[in-house]
C-alpha cells in the first residue's frame, strides 16, 4: 500500500511538472533599439566669393580661394548632430570661356585643383581633388548668370564635377573649405601652377549634410 501511494504521488508530481512546462510562456526577446532617424538637408554655406547662379541648374556656385586661415574660407555651418555627419558637395574646375578660342580650336585646357576641408582650429580633415578638361562648350557644367557676355552670362564657368563625401566629427559645428593649389595645362602644353593666397582655384556647388539630429537639451 505504501509503495502504491509513493507511485501515485510521483505520477502526480510528474503530471504537474509536465503541465507547467507545456503552459509556460516563451521567453520574450528584448525589443531592438529604435533606429536612428537621419536627416538630409541643404548645407548652410557661407560663401565669401560667390560666382553666381547656374542658368540651367539654378545651383549657387561658390569660388574656393587659396589661403591659410580657415576663417577666410568657405564656411559650412553644421546643424546639431549625434555621431558623424556626412558632408557632400560637387567640386568643379574654373574655366574662362572664349568663343573665339573654341572656333579656332585653341580652347584646350586641363585642370587639376586641390582644396582642403578643415575645422576652424585649422585641423585638416581631408583633401579633395578635381581634374577635368575643356575642349568645347558642351564640356561646361553650366553657365553662370549675371555677366556681360551674350545672354547675360559670365565668362567663368564650372567644368568637370567631382562628388566629394566627407565625414565630419560629432563635436564639429563648422568646417572651412580652402584652396591649396591649381595646375593648368593649355593648348601649348606648358604647365602652370598657382598657389598664391587669395586666388580662386575651384568651385563648389550642391552642398548637403546627412546627419542624426542631436536630442533637444533637457531630454
């Protein structure tokens, strides 16, 4: 009799344990953290030497001048951001267009311009280079309005377009674009190099920023 009671108790305990196992709720995995919301917007560009607005593109073209003081460069003011910010812009060479040279087939020019992207404390983040050639009017990216030439356009126009992507540190609030040097080879094949301060050596356009907005203060 005693053994029978022991066996019955063991069966009852096993049934309770089996029922508990079958009715237990599965362990829930923790929810993944919410994805960071990124924003892409036109950059806030302070251009000390604007070239003008493109006739076709309606983009603002800004000259980049050589220099050593970041405060005198093209200043791009950055929005409050968390983590790295991505700055994008198009870098162009500068060509002085001449219809007479084009007709005479003497308009060839090969350009290589180098600029620096710096923080305001003069820390170099990266260099950007654009190389392009001009032979005919179709090589121009756009014509720039506000000039005295036919159709009211300026003689200087952007040629070539190099997309530039720069990662900006989280603590940066502004960056500066400064020209470093320009190399030109014309139809005579003789190279010319320029790096004197204050000379326009390149053009930028279409600057945008991609970033994760910083949380509002107090949160």
